[in-house]
C-alpha cells in the first residue's frame, strides 16, 4: 500500500514528454494513485531513447514509473465519457495541452469543475494564457533560448550553447508539483478546488532572474541583469596535475584557510575580503587555476576537505550509480518489471513518518485500461477508437 504523504490522492495525468510526467512521477513516488491517460499511439517519450522492449524507452520508464496507463481516444464519445468518469473520482487533473486544444476536447477548467467542483486542475503550458504568446508551441530548447540561458553560456564560454540537460522541462515540472500540492493544501483547509497555471517561459524567466536580475532590480538600474561570478570566463573546473577538480574557495573563512595552508605567492591584501574578491572574481579564478595545476586531484581533495572547503571530483552521470554516498543513503531502488529489473534513481527527499519510495514499474501502453474502466463500471469497447 502507498505510504507517502500523498497516499489517497488520485491524479488524472493527461501530460506527455517530460515536464508534466516528471511532476506526476514524483506524486506517484509520494503515494498518489496516478492514472496516465494516453492516446492510442502512446506518449511520444515511449520512443525517444533505448529500452528493453519497444515503447519502453529509458526516459519514459523513469518519469512514468508507478503510474497506471489507460488508453483513451478523446476524439470519440466513449473515450471522452471514460475521462469524465475518471475525473469524477479525482483529486487532481493535470494536462500539458495548449489551452485551445484542451478546450476543444471539452475538458477546460469550467468543464471539469462542473464534473468535480473540488478538483485541483493544473495547466502546464509553454506560455501563460494572459500573454500574446499563449498559443505558441514550446520545447525545452526554445524556452532555454528565450529565458537567456544560451546568452549566459556565451558570456561564460564564448559560445551560445544550451545546457546539457532538459532544465526547462524539469524546473517547470518541479514548479507544477509545488503549485499543485499548494492547491491541494488549500483544498484540505477550505474544501475549495481551483485552477492552477504553470508556464515554462514564466517559470524559467523567474528561475534565471533569481541571481541574474542583480543590478537591474533597482530603479534606476545599478548595473546589468547579470551575476558576474557565474559568467566569469575562468569559472570552470580546475585542471590539476592529473585531471580536474571542482572547488569554491569563496567566503572569507574558506579563503583564509586556503591561503594559510597553501601560501600562494600572489595572495595579498587586495584580495583579503569577499567584497574585494567579488569585484575581480575572474582574476581570482585565474590565479587559483594556475595554483591548482601544481598538485594532483586527490591531493587537492584531501587538503580542501580537511579545510572544510567545498570540493568535489568530476563525475559523469553514469558514475552516480556507483557513488558511495548515494548508495549509502539508499538512493537507488531495483524494481522487477515485466521487461526485466530496473535500477531507478529513487526519492531524493526524506520523511520521518510518511516516506516515499519508487512507486513501481512504468506501465506498458494501456496495461491498466480494462481494470480501471471496470472500477468505473464502464465497458472497454470504443474507448481507444476501435469498435
């Protein structure tokens, strides 16, 4: 039985790709009954990467674990009737269709609230409906570009680049998660359902401006919208005599400990305080880079950790599966599935009374259609567009 903090919550998940499914995957791990509604061809993410069987790519399996899959053709009357019946039983409805498309199907907020007034209805959009871009399609790459990430990378490396992860999808998925659970908390207190909107562009604009708003926050502006430390050209992993190391010798405590232990010849009073160093941060990074070349990675790790200065080796994503700390805290869970054992990266949070856990395998397409419709007292015929 689910034991997480969302045990007893039913989520009807009409999302696809990564943004919405990542949100609902976490809800499933936290105990929610997540019913994934898919079209007859399935979520496109089933087919975007390698997998043990067709339609079960690694990306899909990870962000849809622990859910139940029901196939409904929402272009047909039986399909739409089945979704309405599901919504009557739900606490949350979350979708990632554009506003006009979901309204055309008859499942806009007003339609769904008429079926279930207490429902929390979460829209996951590219752009918020109150703006002129509301009907534009959006993907992670285009949102990265619009929110300024490639421009920041260009400041840092000289090239306009995307970052090497689908950060807009994942940050927006996390935002949808907290927005939805906040609405559930409000309903718990008041009994009142509501509509929630989470847009990729607005989410990533807010995310980027946390530090990069900087001097542009003020009226009149006191400087450009850019945080100098993170775009300093010399801000990169330090090359050592035999590899690389990441380290941040930043605040006064860490700086003084490093200088006292290493005695670099360039250390002087012009670098004595954090404010002084922040004003010439790229010079500082360059000086430290030259010093780091003088010892091995392990020598630096031993010294910096002894001094309690943040330092780490450079891992690959694959190396995380063998990381001693992650394995000690039980980060990975192996789940037996119909397509073989899967070692999932597990729940990164800890609860003393209501812990979550990997909710189970990802469903094969439509695996739960008959069982779910039977729960509702409905026939399977015609819901997937056949018969």
